[in-house]
C-alpha cells in the first residue's frame, strides 16, 4: 500500500507545508537478521576502488599536516560572521557568473582560443621577466638672481640742506652723556667690588662656622660614645650581679635539696631492701632450686604413683564385682546333686578373696597416711 500525499490547503496566512498519509500495517519482518551474503545480494555487489585515487586519502607527509577537528576550532561570533560573509560573497559571484551571458558554442570544426584584446600585447609566461633600467637627470642651470622689488614712485621729492653747525655741537652735547656713562660704569664697578668683598667675608664666616660646628659635632660624638660605654659597663655590671645572685640562689637551693634528699633517703635504702627481701627478690639459691626443681618433680612422681595405685584398685574392684555377680547368678539357680561340693569350694574362694581384701585394706590405709607426708 503506497502512501498518498494529501496537500493541505494553506489559508491566507503563511502556514508551513505538512505531509500526511493514510494508516497502513507494517510488513512482516523476520525475527533475526539475515546472513551477510543475503544482505549483500539485496544491496548489490560491493564496489572496490583504488586507495591512491580516493580523495579522502592524504598524500605526502602526514606528520606535516596539523588538521584540527571542527570541534576544537574556535567558534566565536566574529569567526561566524566572517564565514557568513564569505558564503554570501561566493553566492553573489556564482549568481553573477550565471547571469553573465557566455560565449556561444563554436561552429563545428572550430574551437575557442583565448586572445589578448588589449592595446599592447604581453608575453604570457610563468616566470616574471626582470630588467635593470637606469636614468640620468640633466645638470641644474644657474638660476639668475631675482631682481629687487621696487615699488612704483608716487608723490613729489622734497629736499633740505643743513649746513655744518646748524643743529648741535657734538663736543658740547656729548659731554653729559659721557659723564653719565662713566659715572654708571664706575658705580657698577664699585658695587661689584663691594659684593666680592662681602662674599669673601660670608665665605670666611661660613668656614669658621663649619669648623666650629665640626668641632662641636666631634665633641658631641665623643660624649655620646663615652655615655654609651658607661651605660654598657653599667648594664654589664648589673647583669654580672644578677648572674652572681642567681648562682648563689641556685647553689643554696642545691645544698638544701642535697641535705633534704640525704635526710629523706637515709631510711629509704633499708626499707627498700626490706621490701625487696620480703617480696622474694633476695633468696637462697639452694632453697629456690629445691622449691622450683625438686619439689615439683617429687609431687609429679607421687601423683603418678597414686594414680597407678588407684588404677590397680579400680581394676581389682571391677574383677571382684564380676566374680560376685557371677557367683550370684550361679547361686540364684538351684545346683544339681552332683555339684554339692562346688559351693564349698566357692565358699573357700570367697574367704580367700575376703582375706585378700583385708590384706589390701591396711596397704590403702598406709598409702592414705603417706600422702599427707608427701604433700608436706
């Protein structure tokens, strides 16, 4: 069942195109995938190509290529803007090329050839031709001097004639000027001489003041050094006195502590030795050897002997019990006539066993009397 495309009529407003199809059931599919051969037969034979022709293979030294993945390249807004501008420029060039009318196809038997249509023909080559050129300028000629500018003459010329001695007498008129100049010069010279003498006096006063100040400064340094030595000597004497008092106090404390320790430890050594002796730190080696070696061995031997006697007594008691039980069983049944003499013999055996028990009893009493002695 093929899907049918139902176009949706868009109203007056701009509504995007939508696609809808009628519902249909899915085709039955196998539960597991088919083998690879079957998949290849469905898709068609696999095509192989030469790796050297594949454009995806990098040629040359792969170490020199430092291609960064797209994720690591910076994606700043400026870079995005530049990329958008480049894309727009390329799209504009493509549209202009498409719009520009091209040259019609050549007639059969002819072909298009690129021809230079400029005014000057140029040899087309890959290598740029280099030519050395030189030029020399002409020597500069001497330029004539510019004539002096003289404005046009206007008005009328008027002249007067003054004879000698009509205006002033030089010797008479120059005398006051010379007096003033000479007087000012002499006055300035005297002022300079007085200034030099005053400066000399000031320098002499400064030298005297500097000498006096240096002498006072040297005396002040001497007094300060003397005062420093006195203060250091006083501080040293004070520290020596304090050290002496400290040593005297420490000596007195040591003497008092030694006397107190002697008086306190006078009875300590005997009491320590008595306590150690009471606690067993001082002992007789023979007595200690007897207590630690001989007595444990003796007690172990006595214990083994008593265990053997007790075991023998238990065995004897068990035998006696077995014999008594057997005799009791035999006496509980009436014996036949031909066995009348057997009880007499058994009676004799019981008497013998009784005597044996009586003989063992003093031995047991003797063992019981010996046990306290061994324990002591």
